[in-house]
DNA sequence: CTGAAAGCGCTTACAG
DNA sequence: CTGAAAGCGCTTACAG
């Protein structure tokens, strides 16, 4: 049906190998021949068959992107990671196979061992990520967005959640706040091993303790009415916090409405610091001071590192975890506690 | 490196063709032989090479999903369409190539003519969609999620936006409202040809006129502070509307916060009907009566129709546009105008 | 019920 | 600068 390299060769009056070399640029071709080939390609509307090329070169020019999410996950934030990965990949000539199969391990094994992809990008990484098993068997390099305890041997990129927590606590401490409330990701995130949840919470607690601040922590919910119930509880606590730290997307999205409904003004009655990206803040019209999570940067850096592995060179440094520095963006939702 | 069908054949003591037939199930194999092959496959951890199989069968078992979005698009809603498409595809043995290349036409041409995909799903379809050109040249079947004027010859699935508008107007009309305000998608959606924008607005205007209701329409924004400015304008209009119809994701997300900030209660001071999905409402904690947009249903039906085309059978009916019926979900944000 | 062989459409040493 | 040929790992008529 579609034109093949043989059709092009015939029309241009050259051999198939010459057409191939013209395509790949792997050896020099006379100007005249190249022109004839180019003409033939355009006349026939020829595009090399991807399967055939993959078979011959053992390269697909496709990267696999593996998502993972719970039934009740707050999905809107995920696209922030997917899009930069896709863009960066394409800018370097790679397409993206997006895998959302609930059978995580099977999907990784199937797509890598059938050589559908040249490399792997893991999203929503958990502390003990089951996908790393099949990934170790795979011949393709992989990169994780997130942090896994069993991630030795892999490149990974994640926000420095500990530092993010310290920045938030420090910021409020400097303003004189002594009683903080922290709303964390939902309990199930801890249970399934989302390490960012602990890393942030533990660092916040430790930092607060060092300064002699009180801090109460509360599992957030991802749905109403749970979201409001948790906020009610957190704010009506005996310690009556003067500042709120939010590490929970769904709660952040609902907060403006909640505050207004309860007649709480920020920063007037309550200082607020959230952990979220610029994009997320824009989408949800969040007027809160934030610690930037930089999904765009994480996604793009991860892809670039993966491409480095693919390019090989042998002299690459050993795979390791890298942490992106959080940045505090002041949007005026905090003020002095006095 | 990886085991091939030849390795399996050798280990099982049969020919490569027999292994292949065991794999595809296209001819009967003796119980004994099948068992030996199965054993060999497991021992070697064999998975058929996808490129080789694609080359031999002209089938990749991959579907292409093509996204399209503007720089300032409100992205969070998009995943609602992507995930069901991915799930439905996988449930039928297909993987998903997700394409976000800004060169829309080039990406469609490249991926179809190189036979990377067996079929095409177009998301974010516009009224005159440039991707349909290369798609007509393609040998693969395609399905659109959305509606395109130049879409003849293609299956497409979309919400019946006209009916959705009529439902919203009728609902408010029955409650006695005579003055409505409608916030539409941003102006650029009209400019680039998002037909759902016109279809909804035109139907709303016509229906309101028929009942002798007044309706003002306003282009929504997708970012603050534009969002609030538009709301201010819409509500302070001379006609002082008693009800608000929202066909704008970003405005919907910001509305709870806006209403509370302005001290407007709903439905006390203002009746509100929005066009959004159940999922979207949950994610953003939206307490508004809605016309359900059913992205899950649209995505899954689109994939199923595409798979029908792929299965062929010849006796398929001609491709056509299909419209999903909207459903009104009463969440109590409307009340009698009297 | 099974095998030998051709073919899918590319790439790439090997030769000249 | 170019061509003939082998090979990538499968599938599938063709034979028996």
C-alpha cells in the first residue's frame, strides 16, 4: 500500500541502500543523486516504516511513560508532569508511549521486553516501587520522577521535599508564628509508600521542634466533604494555629472557597503556605504563598538524563538520585503573627 | 540479547513456525508440544519483538492519541479524556502513543505514514481541524472526540452541546428566572474554531429568546485576574441577572472562591448552573448544579468505535457524528427566582 | 499436527 | 560515491 524504500529506489534510479544512506545521512551522497532521491520521496510521499526500521536498528525512537494512580487520586495535577516529558522527548525526536495499565509490573515487562520502547520514564514513583523489578531485567535505561528507596541503580529526579518543608517552617517562624497546622497528603499515600509525604512531614516536624514551635499534622482528604472536615479539625485544634501549611492538592484547590465560607481571611486571620506549582496555582486561582514544585523542570531534566544514557558514551557517571531545590514564591498570604 | 522465537524453538525442539502458531493460536498444536513451548518461553523469558511482529503483520497494536492545546489552555480537564481512552484501549490489547507535537499535521502524517499506529484518536477537535487533512491520506481509521465541520467521513463523538444549553436554560426558566448571564469559553476558543463554544452559546440564546428571557453572554478568561473581572462585569450588568450559566472550566474552578469573596450566596442570591463532568466537580469541590459532560463515556465510546473499524467486517455503517445526551445533575445551586 | 521457506521493509558491513 | 546481499525477528501460505 504505502511506498517502500524499494519504490523510492526504483523511481530515483538508485539502489535501496543508497536511499537508506540518504535517509540516515550515514555516508556521503552526490548532490545529483541526493536530489533525485529527494524528489522521488516527495512524489511518493514516502516515510520509512517504523517497525522495519526498529527491527533493523533495534531502536524505536519511542520512550515509555508509566503512570500510576489510585482510584481516588486527585488527577488534575498529573498532566503537569506528562506534558513537559512529552515535549522534551519530541524535541529530541522521540515519541511517547503512555502506559496506564493497572498491572504495573506486567506493563513494564511487556513493553520493555518486546522492545516497544528505547527508554523508560516512571511517574508517581512510590517508596518501594514494584515497577523497579521488571525494570532491572530490562535492557533499556530508565529514569524515575520521584524517589524510591529501592531505586539504587536508577537515575531519579525529585523535589527536595525536606528542604521544602524547612523553607515553609522557616518562613513562618521568621514571621513569629509558634503554632502551625500541616495538612498532609491522604493517609493512603503514606500506606502505598509515597515518600514525598513523609519526607515533607518529618522535616516540618523536626524543624518546628528545633525552633520550639508547635505543629499538628492532619491527613488531608481528596474529596468533599472530607476536605472541609479536616480543615475544620486542623484549625479548631486546641493549639489554635496561626498558620497553615498545605501539602495536599485537593485541599489547596478547595481552600479559597473554604476560607471565604468560614469567614476566615488570609493573611489577616491565618497565614497560609502551600506546596504547589506555578501552573497549578494559575489553574486554580490560588492566592497563596507557595513552595514551587517545578514539575516542568523535573520532567524535562528526567528526559534529558534518560537521553544521555541512550546516547551512551560509557563515560557517564553512575546513576543517582537528584533533588531539585524548592523556591519560595511570596504571594502575600502570610504575615507577622504578632 | 533478548531471546528470540528461534531460541524458544530450539529449546522446545520444534520449528520456529510452530512456536509462532502457538503464540498466535492460529492453528492447533498438540498438548505435548504446546507444553514444551510454554516451558521454553518461560525459561527464556521470551516476549515477541514488537517491531518484527509489526513488520510481519502490518499491525502494531498501538493507537495514536493526539492532543492539541493553546498556551493558556486550562489543562487540568484534559486528563479526564485521556485516561478513559487509555484504559479502554488497553482492555482491548492496545497501547497508546500520546502525541503532543505542536506541529499537528506533521505529527499525524509522520506517525500514520510510518505505520506506528493502527488507528487514531483525535482530542480537542476544532471546527476546521487541520489534522483531518493528513488523516484522509492515512490508511488507518480515525475517530474524533469533539465535532469538526470538515469531519465527514470520520466517526466522531461529542456531547450534544445544543441540548446541554437548552437543558440549562429550561431548568432556570422553569424556576422563573428571566435574566441570565452566560460565561462562555475564552474568545480564542471561538477564534480557533472550538465548535462546542458556539453550539452551546447559540442554543442558549435561541432558547432564552423563545421564552422571552434576557441573556447576556461574556467571554470567560482562563487566568486571574481576568476571571474575576469577567464575573464582575457579568453580574453587575444592567439587566442584573438572577442566574448564571457557566461554560468555562477556569471560571468554574474559581467561582466558589469568587462568590464567597463578594458575599454572594448561591442559590440565595444567585442561581448557578455549570457545564462540567462529575470528576471535574469532585476535583474542584464544585457545589453547583451541572450539566454532565461525560468525558469518560465519550472517550470509551470513541475507542470502541475505532476498534470496530479496525476489526473491519465491511458491513459497518458509514462513519458519522454521534452525540451523547447531557444529563442535569441537581446539586441545589438553583432556586426559584421569586 | 508440524516444518522449510519466503517475505514484511528497513540498515549496514562488505566490495568495488 | 554506489550496489548487492545478508540480516533484524517475526508470520503465514505452502507442503506433507
